[in-house]
C-alpha cells in the first residue's frame, strides 16, 4: 500500500503565494496617484471592452491586475455589496474601508481553503471632500490589506515603477502633472529597459474628482485625454500604438 502524498502547510502556502505572484506579475501595471482635486488611475490597456479600472459607488473606485475573469467577479460582487448596503442603510454607510474588509475576507478564504488562489491584486479607493479624507487600500492575493498614501503601483514591474513614482510624485500636483508622471512610469517598464512613449489610444485613465457633487468617477478618453496629456508635455500623447 502506497503512502499518501504529504506537503507541509508552510510549503503549501509558499507554493500558493508563488503561483499567485507570478500570475499577477504577468499583468500590466496599474498606477494610482493623488492629485490636488482627487485621485487618478492609469494603466496601459488598449482594449476598450475589458476595463481594469471601474466605478464601485458614488465616491469609490476599484482597480485590479491579474486574471480578468477573477477580478471582474470581485468587482461585480463589490458593486452588489455597495448597492445593498446603501439601499438597506444609507449611502454614506458605503465606505472603501468596509468594501476592502469584505474583499479581504473573500481573498483570504480562497487562499487558505481552495486549491488555487486568486491571481489578483486590488486597489479600493475612496475620494474625500478634502485630500486628508482620501482612502487608498491595497489588497493582495492572500487577503492582506495595506493602507497606502499618495500613490500605489501594482502588477507588472511594480518595483521599477515605484522607483519612478517615489522620485517624481509630490503632494498637491495637478491632474496633468500626475498623469505625466504616470505615463512616464508606465513607459519605463519596457522589456528591454528602454522607455516607451505611450499615447492616449494605449491607455486606460480615470479619476475620482472630489469637486463633483455626488458621482466622482469619470473616465478620460479620446480628445479629452489627449488634451490632458498635451498639458503634461507627454511625448506622443496623440499617437496610437506604433506598428512593428
């Protein structure tokens, strides 16, 4: 009679973590930065059908990297959670902190009990009426939550992009300035180490605008995005992907 195959719990958790990290690293990075009138999101994503940045509720947004079908299911669950809580109690009771805690429970449960962890990393963001009221929560594949300040980058070559943002970002920047920083950071992640010029057609960009009275989320696309990038002095702002 053969002996059953045994793997220690420590090794099992390590294998799951390595598997999830590798899946997340294959995705293109998402950058989130505070600016004077809100919070900006940017990622390299030429698809106009599959969004990595989305609205959850009035002043709450969601961004993710990893496997699309997995984080899309989490996004939909978050929208349902927010709608149910806002309907049952009050709209002000829907907060990024509550949503982040709900996501943390789901991610942690899947990581510890299922055979395969979710290959996703999330950011849940709520914009305040003042910059001091902004909330940015980063959630890892194992359900751990980090309270971030100023900016956050996840997926892809996150360490390289973090180095760029750490030097270039400062409090009180305008929208054009932070998007210029974001595009330069995203363009620094080329496989050969050479910077790339990213145009509006290659980017997915959105903001939580604190000056809007209720629904703060809006996407920047087309001519509007090109104008903002031009204001930032970003090279090739109006250009699409270059042909091989």
